[in-house]
C-alpha cells in the first residue's frame, strides 16, 4: 500500500507522460504538484529505489511497469468515483474532479470493483477519459479520434473527450452545449489565429472556440 504522497507523484508522472509523450522533467512534476524542485528530486530518488520509476538526473523520469500499474490503479478509482457521483448523486461534470481527488486514496480495490459493477462496467468517465480495468488495461476510442483543431472547414465530428477538467471551462462548455456526445460541423477555421467557428447540433446559433480550446477537445470525425 503506497502513501498518498507516492500515489500523487505516480499519477502526476503518468498524466505528464501521456501529455508529453516521453520522459517527464522534474520541473514539470514540481509545477503539476506545486512542490519545490529539491523535494521532487528527493522523492524521485526514493521512487527509483522502490523500482516505481526510472530516474536519471538531468534526463527526467519515466514510470516503471510496477509504477505504471500503481498509477493506473489511482486513475481507475478517480474516474470511477467521478462517474459514480455524476450517475447517482446528481453531481455535474464540473464538480466531480476535486471530490474524486479527495476520495481516490480512501477507497479500497474491492470498493472500486463494486462501483464498477454497479455502473455496469463503464469504459469512460464523464469527461470522456478512459477508465482503466483492474488489470491496468485501457479501453480505446476509434483509432482516428483527434483534436478538433486538426479538422478542416466543412468537417463534421462527435466530441468524445475534454482533456482539461477546469470547472470554469467545463461550465462554459455546458452552457454552449459542447459536451461529450455533441455533434458539431466546422464552418470555418480562421488562418491567422486558428479560431474554429462551428455549429453544435441542437444549438440555434453558431459558436466559436479558440485554437487553445480546440486543441483539448478530442473528436471522432463523422
């Protein structure tokens, strides 16, 4: 059983590996966890000694196989909790992240399995993020899922996933109807700043999203 601190480090490294696609820099971990660089370096040495990460000074860190499985166990609990809160307790998707952050360290593997069974073995959480199975395997979307920013004018797509769980952002997306499952048609992509003008199915008026926002909206082309 790992401490809460160790679980937070492993989960942060996992998310940063997914985002950056390679070795994670110490500075990135410090920023993600709001912890000083010396403290991060000290913890990485400890995690390396426990064979949870592969750490080389000045070169960054990656999760070992055991570290990855431990991180996915925390991610699994987090995403199951989020879906449980939305599905059964009428939480909105912008409210559940911080609640799940608190609860993910408290529930047992058995309780996570019972929640999973109660929810009929879901594959994705309210934000469209994949829920790891108990053995660490991840469900996959269609192979051609990609950021909204990569689509051209005239394209149609279905929103699958939002990569940022900032509550204010999620409330904004809810207001304009841009939530997982929403179908959109691209009207125009502005060449000078990448702003995407689009129609959201069911909405009376077109809307616009910035390039930065369209980069974190994952869609499946239709």
